[in-house]
C-alpha cells in the first residue's frame, strides 16, 4: 500500500529503513531536497510540500494556523514509523522541524537545521536578538500589510529583497515572480506561526539527540542570530558557519549541503546515540 503526500509518494507500510523527514523553506517545495534524497541512499526520505508551496496547498481557513497545523501530516507519518526519524529543515521548514522535535523528542534520532526561522526565540534575547527581532518583525508586518491591502507585489519585493539582497526581485524570471507573488498569503501565515510558536527556548536545551545547526556568514541578521541562539541553547548541537553562504544556499548549493547533511545523519545512525530515542 502507498499513500500520496500531496505530490510526494511514500511507503505507508512500516519500513526497516531509517526515515529522513525534510522540510523546505517558504517559496519552495519538497523537491528542494532531491539532492538529499540521492545523498542518503539506503534511507527513506519524506519531503512534504508545506502550506502555500503550490496554489492547491493554500490554507483552508478552517481555524487558526500554527506550526502544529502545518506539521500534522508529518507527525502522522512519524507516529506510524516503527523507529526513530532524522529531521531536517531549512528556514520556515527548520521552524517546523523544531516544533516536531519539541513534541516528539522520543522519536527523533537527529535534527539538522539550516538557518531555522524560529523567530520566537529572538523576543527575549539580548540586544542583538532584540535588534534582529525588530528587523524580521518589520518584514513580517510588510507581508501582512501587503495581504490586507492587496499589494502582493510590494510584499513579495520586500520579502525577496530581505532574504536575497537588493535587486533580487527585479532579477527574478517572470514566472518565478508570479509564483512568489501568489505565495504571499502563505508567507504571512508562516510568519505568524513562527513568531507565535509557544515552545520556550529552554525546552530545546533538553534535547538529548544529536543536533546540527548550520548558517552562512552572509545571511540576514535575523537568520544568523536565531541560528546562534539555538546552537547555544542545545548542549548537543554542533554549530557550522559556512563562509560565503547566505540564507538561500540550500537552494543554490543543494548538492554541497546534501553531502554535509548525509554525513551527519549517517554518523548519528551509526553511533546509535540518539538520546533516548525509541528503538525500531
């Protein structure tokens, strides 16, 4: 038996193979992790499309949106899996992965994050964190305002410029601009879910499984600061700062990132040290 996960298909029957569950960034799809699928041969990879990834995946509006609502399908897959899973996430997907890890720590074999957008940890931090909070809150407010006023173009321009730098919006191909403009309402939902996540920073410090926190040295302040705060808070976290990389590197350097993630995931699997994760 097989089940369709949006446009991705995975085995529904329990599998003896280790499972990697990977979450993409806002504006991308699960195909962001195709290189990771190749790099983790011998593992099963589940890379679901998140809310807004395609026009058919708009939020239903049947109640408020949060990270648990986003993670519902992945949580069901994880709960069905007989063993532990390796979680991977980039940007918004990193926030989703963290939310799952906080609620199913006994099912996590390892956690790999590239600049997770867990912006809620910025609100009560030091001066640098508060400056980063104001910076990302301004981008979030502009996105929400664009949705409220119908100015999706302006909101998309602000969003892309923040993450990719000045002139990035005008350099995008028309089809990519169209897709990004259409995704603006989902960006607003993502910002809301990320900034209102209730998990306290101290909860991440209780993770007993191996964690990899990666960031670039050319990324925006909010991305760099959030990654640093999380790495400092988790005793078992390995921090990697990649010279010349920015927030979108997982899209532009997907094979290099996949190789690094695969090494970490395989090492966590071979070590058998998953911090209390339930055995298969």
